C-alpha cells in the first residue's frame, strides 16, 4: 500500500504495523526517514481487521483489542491509524467499554536512513541508534538525519529501545489520539505539488451505467496529482514523475505521454511539462543538438534497449500541437515553438537524405514505433509551423509522404494469415517479425486542424489486419493488451516487453482502434482494463502479468511495477474520454464529437473537462449519441 505526495512516500503492508522489513517505511526524496513504527496497546498488538487507501496520499488501518476482563468475547477498544505520505501518522483509540480505561500505549520506532535504491537491492543496513530529541526521538548519520515528534508528548522516551510511551485515559465511549510527525531535522511537512490550489489538472468526474467509471477517473486524477513535481528553478512549472516507488524522478518520455493523454483535463500540465523539458534540450551544433535527453529502456527479448530521448524529442512537438488544439494560449504556444522547431530540425537532420529514423546508437535497428513517432511528429509539427507562419512544413510533409510509401512496403510481412507489421528492420535490411504491442503506435496518428486525425503509416487494408491481430487472443489477454504475442519465442507473462500487459500501450490501442473504426477490438481491450482496474482497487499499475483471463480469475500483479504510475493513471483518463471522441480545434473555435457508437459501457457522463480554457461536459447515451452539456461561450459544436 503506497501513499504518495511527492517528494513524500509511505509504504505499508495491509497489517498496518511498520516492521522495517522490505520497503516498509516513510520516505522523503528517496530516503527512508522511518522504517519501523510498531504500536502495542496494553502490551499487545491490535488485531488487524481492515486496511484501505482513502486517497492517493493516505491509508487507514483499523485493529481491535479486548482490554476489559468483563467484556466477554467482544473487543472493546478499536485502534485506528491514519498514515499520510507527508510524514504524519495519527493513532486514535476508541473505547466501547462501560467504565473508564487507563491504557498503556507503546510505539517502537527505528530507521536506517537508507536510500530507496539500496533498500530495494537488499542493502538497507542495520537500524541506527536513537537519541531523545524534543518530544520524541532522533537518528543521524553523516549524510542524513530524521526525527519523530509526538503530540501529546510521551510520558517516557527510551532511546536505547527506540520506545515512546503514554498512559491514555479513555472515558466510556470516548477516544484519545496521538500524532507522530516524521521529518528531517529542520524540515517542515511535505508540500505536495498536486494538492495545492494551483493544481494543473481539472477536477473532472465521471458517472453512468457502469459503476467503475467514477472511481477509475477519480483515482486516476488523484494519482496524477500525487506524482506531480515542480521544476526547482521555475516552481510554477509542474510535470509528472514516472511512478512510485521506483521512479519518483522525471522521465521525459513518460511525462510527455502522460501530459498528452490528459489534455482533456486542461493544458496546464502540458505547458509545465513542455517548459521544464525545453530547458533540458541539448544545445550546440552536433548531431544530438535539439534532442531532449532520456535514459535507455529495455527492449524485450528480441531487440536491444531503446532510447527514450528519441521518443521524447518526437513527442515534444506533438504535445505542443495537440495542446494548442485543446486550448493552450497562443502566447504560450509561441514561447514554446522554438524548442519544438529544434526537435523537428533534429529529426530532419538525423534522417538526412534517408527515409527512416534509426536507433541513435551505431548498428541499431529501425524500430517500427520510432517510425510511427517520427511520422506523427512530422505531420503535426508541419501543421504547427504552418499555423504560425514558420518555414519547414512542406519539407516535413514531403518526407512523411516518402516514409509512408516506403514503410508500407519495407515493414510489412506477408503471410498466410494476412500479414503483419515488422517490429523492426535490422541494419542488413531483414525484418524482425515478432508481434508486439509496440505496433499500437502505428494507430496513434494524432489530431490536425479541424480535429481530424492525421494520415497513418499503414494503408486501410494493413490497418484492418493489425486491428484483427491486436484483437486476437494471442494479444488480447482479457485484461488488456500483451506486450508480446503468446506464440512468439521468449514470451513471458511477466516480461516488461515480452508478455506483460502495459496499461499505457493498451490505452493507446483502444484510442487508435476506436478512431480507425474497429470498435469491437477496442471495446474488448477497454473492458479488460476496466476489469483489471476493479481488481486493483481502481489504481492501475504500470503493468501486470499477461496471463489469460478465465472465469473467477484476477490479474497477477507485477513485482517491479510502479503503482501509481503517471502513464497508467493518465491512461485511465484517455480510456474514458475516448468513449466521447472529443476532437477540439480551439484556434478555430470548434469541437467535434465522434463517440464510440456501440456504447460499450452504456451511458457515460463526463463533467469538469476543459476545452478552450473553459469547463466542458459531455454525455454519451446508450445509443452511442453524444450531447454537449457545458462548453465555452462561442465554441461551435458539431457531431
């Protein structure tokens, strides 16, 4: 159970006690400030009866005790612990006894002040000795320190044992509380970016025939808010961290993808993300000039690791172009346009006189998804340049046209089943034939002026064949889209890129299939992710095992998955807004609705979205008809 309010984390098991085992504890900026917090009441541990998340940043644990000898078999004291990611825990005792109770309460504390990475690799280290400090305890080492203070102050503090003690008097039917605060010395409470009044995400809500849509959207927005970070040099610019607990720092490709999937919640997150990443853009005149740097990413069993910097550089102009369509003010677009131009210049310079964009490392493959990202960036980038009277649009469209012609021949593998796109082309020109979820990016064309989708790399027949492949049982697990087809060599249900269900790619597939008119395949994947979401308490993890769904089964968690994760939370938003088919063109003052006509979830109502800087609400009926219920003044509507 992970409570998140970055830079704060609190990781617990469902027993409530923090025992110091594994990853348990309170963290701040990646360091464990407290690893052990064990409560004993009247000399015994409360019996855990419930543990649940009450928000992205808070969990509630309830235990019971039988304290009075005359109470019979029934518990007469309830112990509630409310744990918050900002480093506070409130312990409350409720009495149901018929007479006053005087109850001793002990809290055993300890920590190793270790870094999260060291703890995850089993090198957390032993607990440090404590000293009595203020109204609690303190621990320190050469590079870090932390302290726990209590309110009310304890009656006794034993540093050698790490114990705080109280004698609490509970009247009949009454309660008493103790609040613990975990902080580095001199630090205040964690100020979570997403909880501020200036949160960049609109407070949207969903309702309808399917009861799962409301908690999915609410939890998705909560998780995104909990993962927000500020650019230290420019605090007004906010962007999402990749996920907790493993990746609480910036990851450019994931941040851009998450901001793009949540444009329906407003353009402020996109603006902050673009500004923060524009400052990381590589300067100079070398071959990497204009790139947004990013780490390497595992490529699965068939391909070497890929460069997320390439993906981020291609996503930058796409996000800016689409954010403009959703209502990003022209002044902000103009300010960010030079950075987008540098991304597009890098693309054309890197391709040169060739047709394809290769892996940035010598001898790397030509990846299918990289060509899709590059093609989309060229078309949307050209649209953006033309809209602002900048040169280069015609050249980008000409290259994109040549890429389409060559790709449909060079990357398509004919077979008796109707063919498939190659995952990549090797430097010697041979095709890498395995079928994986990376192919979904061929369906992700993006929106041009007028809210129309851009032309895709595949022709109509090839698009239909890819849709059938993605909807087949070898790819559709029943819980979502597998990252590698079941029949491919090296398939592993838990493989990051070789069989696990990745929520981001599944959401891209649903949106792409729905846009292309393949609603049957899109609806099956959508229902699978919704079922998985319910099993995970509506907090979608980054990925989970791609085992086949059967009657009565539940999806298997992946031990290395971030939960919450920015792209998974944003995918929840994309999945629901896809049903309404919102296609805005704020500069032209129009918005078009092209809903999923089969209405797979029955009626759905989305309120509190934002188009053209104003609230936007839409209802899709059980017949698949869409109706705008709230929109900006002067916005022209069409269906």
